[in-house]
C-alpha cells in the first residue's frame, strides 16, 4: 500500500491538484492521522532508509523524525490523533497477501544478488523498493513511542481511513491526514503533509481530483481501487513492470477503453479480482467503525445487508475490538481467528532454509495454537468449535490444523495467578514497582514465597485487579508459566533457574547497569533461552541451500564456527546508531538468523497480548480501566521492539578481523560510519554473551545436554582468548 499511496501523492503534486494553506489555519484543531500511511511516508519519502529490509528491526531515523513532527504539531497548536489499521477486510485475501510476499521476496533476492556482485549503489536502490515489507513490528513500535510521548492513538476495527472519515463527519476531528484511501471512504479533502519549515499544509480536495480526471465520484472510487489502496491490492494488469505512467492514469485509461463498465472488464480479465473488488465496494458503502458510543458496527447498519461478514470477515465481541482499539493487543492473532488461518509469508532473507521453514511450520505451531486458544476461550461456540489452519508460502495449498479446539483448558494454570499488590514477593535485585523480567523471575527464587503466590480466583468472585502494576505482573507471570519457566506451584522450573542464573550474571557483570539498555538486555537473554529451547541457537550452518553470503570468512573452521555462534547471540541486541540511514557491511547469513529470532519474538509477543486479553475478557482485570490505562498496559509489556542486525554485524566484523594476523587487520570503525560508539556496543555484546553462557552452563543436563554446554563453553574460552590477545601490547592473534 505504501508505494501506491506515495504514487498517488506524487501524481497529485505533478498534476497540480494539491492546495497549500498557511499552517496557522490549523491552530487549535484536532487532525486525525492515518498512522500506517504516515509510517509508510516516513519509510519511503525524504530521508528514507533503503537498507532497512537488509537489517530488519527498526528504522534508525524513525524516533527522530516522529519527535520532530510531534514538536511541529505542538508548536503549530495542532492536536494529532493517530489511527492505525485494525483487522483485514475480506478483500485482502490470501492470494493477494502471498503475492505481495512473493513479489517482495523476488525484489530482495535480486537486491542480494546485486550486492554480492559488489554493486553497492545499485543494491541500495534495489533494497529500497521493498522497504515497507514486514512492517508490522514497526507499526507496533511506532504506536508505543507515540503513546509514551503523550500523543493520542487508537486502532480502527478495520480500515483506519474509514474510522477517520467517520470521526470527521461526527466532529471528533477537524481534518484527515492520509491518502487516497480516505477519499474513497468519502472524505472531501485530505491533508498530505505538514511542512514545518515553510509553515504550510499541503492538501488535496476531492472535487479538484474529479475535475482534473474528468470523473464522477463513483468513477474516481473505482479508479482508486484498481490502482491499489489500503483495502484492495492493485489490479494485476496495472502492476506490471511495463506500466511506466502513474497507476491512477493507467487505471483511468483502462476504464476508458471499456466505457467505465468495470463489471464486464473484471469478469473478462480477472474473475477472482472481480469478487475482491465488489467486496471492497461493499466495505466502502458499509464501513465498520468504532462509534463514539463504544459500539462497533457498520456505519449504515439499519439499511445495510445482513451478511456484512462477507466483506468484513467474521465478527468478534465488541469488547475485544475495544481492547484492539486501545492497544492491549495488535490485530495479528485476531486476524488469524476471524480468517481461520495463519498465513506465513517469506521473511526478509527469502526463507529458503529448511531451518526457518521447520521453525514456522512445526516449532512455532504449539505457541500459536496456545495464543489462539487463550482468546477463543472467551468467544462464542462458533469459534470454539472451529479450528485454525496453518498455511505457508512455499506450499500454501497444504494446510496444517493447529488443533485449537483440543486445548480445552488453556487457562487453567494461568488462572492461578491473581496476585494483588500486597501479596507480591520481594526481590533482592529488582523492584516490583518497575516490573521487569528480572523481577518476575528473581522474586520467585524463594520457594515458600513463590508458593504463596498461588492465588486462584474463587468462583463468583467480584474482586478484580484494579491497577496496572497488578495486571502487568500477573500477565507476565502467566506468560512465563505458559512458557515453562515456572512450575504449577509457581516455583522456578529447571528452565526458570537457568534463566535466573543468566539474568543474575547480567546484573553482576554490569550488562544491566545502563538503564537505557536494561530492558534490551533482559529481553535479549530471555530470547536466547527461547531460541535454545527451540534448538535454533548453535554454530551449525543453518542456511546451506544456497549458502547465504556474509557468513564469517576469516581464520580456521573453529574461528568461523565460534564467530557464528557469538554473532547469533549478538543478533538479540541492538546497535546504538545515529538517526541516519545505515551504511556499512551487510550479511544475508546473519539476516536469516535475525529473521528466525524475529519470528520467535513475534510469536511470544502475541502470547503476551492474548494473556492480557484473556484477563480482561474474563473479568480478572477491572474492565473499567480507562482507555489511556489500557494503552499503557499494552505498551508496557515486554518484547515490543525488534532488534536490528547492526550489533551482530559489528561483532561478526570485529571477530573476523581478530581471526587474521594483526598486520592484516582493518579498523572496523571506519566501516560503520554512523555507529555512535562501537567500543561500547562491543562491550555490551560480550556481557550479553557472558550472561547467556552462564545460564547455559547453569542449566541442568535434562534441558541442556553436555554437547550444547560444551559448544558454548568452547566458544566462551575462544572468545576470551581472542579478546585478551587483541588487548595485549603487541595485539597478536
């Protein structure tokens, strides 16, 4: 959608149908912003980061640019309201989703081939063509940052553009900042951009578009849909590389050839798209929105059809839409439930490895089934009786049932956690006030105190958790027990004790002394254990067919394998980088591993969100918590931010150089032009490694076998020798 939205804006500017107004005209106004259009504009326009899909994680410039806009709004006296897209409409079908993934995968594969040929500038341009693919985690981080900066946010039940058009009509906002999607949902004018330097707003009026294109409103809507929008993919015939003119013009030209008889055109050329098109048209005519009264329903429900689900998808309880709106949960798991399908698309590296395919098809399946079961328990019998299938891009016709209905009591163990503030156990190293993974584990070190937290809610009890600290603590404890770190009596399991050893080592070696990176470090350690449990963290060649470029290349085979393992652990941390696009070496090999970790992290975050929703839906947490409190709950849970690949690239480059003679080594600091402090980041990486290794060595043999312990121990000894020799006076290897 992002590239199509930008193409429409570029067309509007080039055809001189935009209008500029003094910024002062918007003072004391509330402007609703299509948050994902805003995000895509940041990723595509201006100082964009074309290498983002080669790094994963977050754009380095995102926070700075968002903060600049928030300051601009404040200075101009404008109150922004950011609205995110919710559930997918039915017209965003599996074929179009898979086509988008496969198209992006082809673009990225070509970009890597160009990069491997040493054509740096061409590769940058090639990567930039796919820079918004896999942006779900970026949207989640954007919403979190906006909330923490005090901006108002919400998620629409379905299309943000529909919600914004409703909000403007009801006087809840004074204007819409978005793109063509807002115009097709019958907004009369849409703001494209606020230029803080020129102190003006750039906007477009629907009537001016109609006059320029010589179209009726109905014809304009049809043209916009065919050229691609947030609710419908571009008409395949217009998506060919041979189309060099703006898609709006191409769509208009195509429609003129059939005298705007869209029905006959689609029936003749693409019957499958014909059905999607009319689903989209019905979605425009009967948009489902969250009303100011709190009800979720079609805008014209009294005169609307009885089969709204045919173009919106299956309905969920209004309460769940409210938790979606407030950011307690994202739309991903809810989409799986209403579509009855988990659809895996290719990762950024292409997903050609058996290891990644095995991960998403088999190893993550129970985790996703558990997330779905937690939510399904509170839904009606229709959902409780219907399973959800898993389909993967390399064989989408072969579906695998997740067996969600078989998880009859997925909440039985979780419901033993109803710990009130006065019952929270003490930790010698962390505070319950600033709840963290460190506190969640170390506070249960004493078995007696841990068992005292077994607090099942009595049947018919009206006692609820009324503050965020209680809710957050119990959500995380439920999650940790679900993942096997806590026993049924709430004592630490063997995995919990190993994780505790790693966290305590991180506290001891200073890895968590910097509050800026404390959350990053505890989450990185936790992720290392999750990857260990899934048997995807070792030094084996995981990406052999074809071998991905960018693997360690210096020294002996032992040097290369140990560099691989240490670099993979470093994938779980982040590089402190200036707010400017990345320049430096790339590695498809490490990107493939980062995407493996990303898939696991995303599945774990989904489970956390579903525990939060279950506690609200079941009445365990007070439903009267107001919207901002619910948003705070969602944004305060762990695993929001996905790490980039930068730290792993620095670690791999550094260790590669240490594995060759001192007189041949290069200064890697010159390779990473915009890294803030490579020496600090390397020290962080070594402390992270030290903590993870300590946990591995402390683990009982029943969960971590002697071979795996030896693998980490050997790598640890190797790393210490490398660093000691590098720091010796003569720096010999």
